[in-house]
C-alpha cells in the first residue's frame, strides 16, 4: 500500500535504513520531481536541517521541507542521481591516481566551505557511503546527521559520531569537533580510493601505498600519512594546506623516488642492449669459431649489469610479497620476467646447438647465390666471417680457403687481384683448380 505524506510526497521505496531511521525515495506530486525523505525519531534530523538550511554549495544537497508525521520527524531533500563512492569501489575495486586526487581536491573545497562558516561546521563522518558521484562526475557530500557546529564556548555534544577506520583516535575520546578530524577522514578515504583496502574491515590496517602498488606516487603516500597522523598536531591544520599539497604533489618528489625512476630507465636501457647485442649479430651471421664466445660476451655483460641494477633498485627495497586484502583473502605478488626468461632460453638453446654441432646452418653467414664460396682463417687457423667491403687487419698472415664441395665440376682459372687505397693493383699468378670426388687438384701455371 502506497504511503503519501501531507498529501504531497508519495513514497516509492526504501533506499536506506539504520539506527538513526529510514531513508525513502519519494515523488513530489505537486512539482513532479524525485526527492529523498529521511525519517527519524530523534533530534539528529533537526540538527541536520538546522545546518543544511543555512548552507549553499554545489557540493551539498538542497533541503526542501521538514515536517512531523505520526510522531516522527521527516526531512525532504534533493535526490542525487548517480552512485555512492562505496558502490563505485565495490564495482571497480579502486580509483585511478589522477581521478582520486581530482575527487579529493573537490571534497577539500566542500569541506573548506564548511570549515569557513561562522561557526565552523565539522562533518565528523567522512566515508565512501556518504560521498555521492553524480552523473557528470562531480561529488556531493550527504548525510549531515553527524555534523557539528563548532560554536563559541560549545565544547561537547551528547554522543560520539563516526565510523571506525575513518576517524582519528581523539574523535572517540571527545564529543566536540576539530577540523583535523575531517582531514583525517579525507586521508583515509584517499587511501581507500587508491588501494581498495577498506580501513574498517579486519585487520583494520593502513599500510603505505607501495605495499599495494609500487606505481603509486610516494608524494601522495606522504600526504596520506600526514592526514592520518595519530596526533592532531601532526596533521594538516587546514583544508587549504591539504589542497595545496594535493595540487602540487607531483613536484614534491623525494630523492629515493628520483633514484628509483632513473634506475627503471637504466634497467630498461640495459635490457634493450642485451636484446640488441644478441639479436643483431645473430641476424647478420656469426662465424662458427665465435660461438659461444666471443659472440655471447657482450650480451652477457649487458644481462648481468641489468640484473645487478634490478637487485639494487628493486629487490633490496622490496618489503612484502604477500599481503592481506578484504575478506581475509591472501594475494601473492607475481612478477613475469618474460624478457629475462626469453633471453636465458635463447642463449641456452644457442649453446646446446653449438656444442651439438648444429649451429652452422642457421648462425653462419652465407654467400649470395651464384658466388664462389670463400672462407677465411686467421693466423691461428680459426675460421673468420668473410663479408663484402669489410676491412680485416692482420700483422701476420691471412688464409683463404675454398671448400671442395662448393666448387663446380669444371676447371676454373683463378687469380687473386687486390686494389690498394692509392689505386695500385696487385695480383697473384694465375692457377687452375678443379674439384674431384676426394680432393681438389691445384695446378700452377
């Protein structure tokens, strides 16, 4: 059976209920608009009305009406289309760093307005459930049942208001109010936005941002720690100070952050050098006598240097690999060293094939079709890679060899012709060569 209050507000459904009362979605039949109707039997609803009726800010809900019905107090307020921050976190787990800072700055401006009132209004119950995200992405702060006016000479309320995990220890000892209470709550909300860790869920711990995600800014971590300091004197003294630090947190980079950032770039550079120094000679062709060394000498130097950098920058600074999330679920941090694994696998494969004598067909350079195959050896008899237009320096002698299986069956006239940089021509005697089944016979002329 539908319920209509004052022959004006038509109840549609219940959208919330708690110890303070119930919250209904209703329709204003006279103005044909959706409204929120809060029902309560205690004076907190009247206090909320007294505070809200004097406030005018885009981040606060509008109050339309207040009446009593069947011995209960009803407060009619603006209906805000969208979702609460709690619903957003339940769906997306956490908020991106950029968006989280943007929303917290927006909340700072709302609380700056409240704290700037005379007397100041202390919200006292900042948490994701009381923050609404409108369809245009802007925020509204709702539920002022726990708000407190810091009037001159007024030191105490009747009871403590707040939510465990979002309020400082001193808020549970005093029934009055302090602007640092809202600053603490804002820091707790920012931490939950970035990490997804609910501070009111066991084990009720608030760890550094790097514990959950190393990519998060250390500057924001310092801001959160200052907001949520146990002593009120160690927190920000005003929302203006907090907002200023949030707007410039990227400029406040610590020496350790710079060290880690440089280390990351250096690590990427060294791993890129490892890949290039391994693949480029491999593609261009590697002579058999250079496998595994000196072919692998440079890649291994790059690889070892990169791993030393990785140990210095990341491993020595590693604090945890196992941490607890909501609902007592343990998640183990996993790292995929794909590039390193691929490099080690490839190098191992090359070594196995080279020792097995199977590396020649695919790692040694080959002559183009139609050209006579010529091999070169140094003074120690080691085979060298012979490339066109390449410069080979020697202080003793160089040997050139033609494999018999590469020679055609007809007799060939051979002469070695050399042209110096000065244009002079040097030539050897002409000789003939012909391949046979067993060996080649050479006849000098």
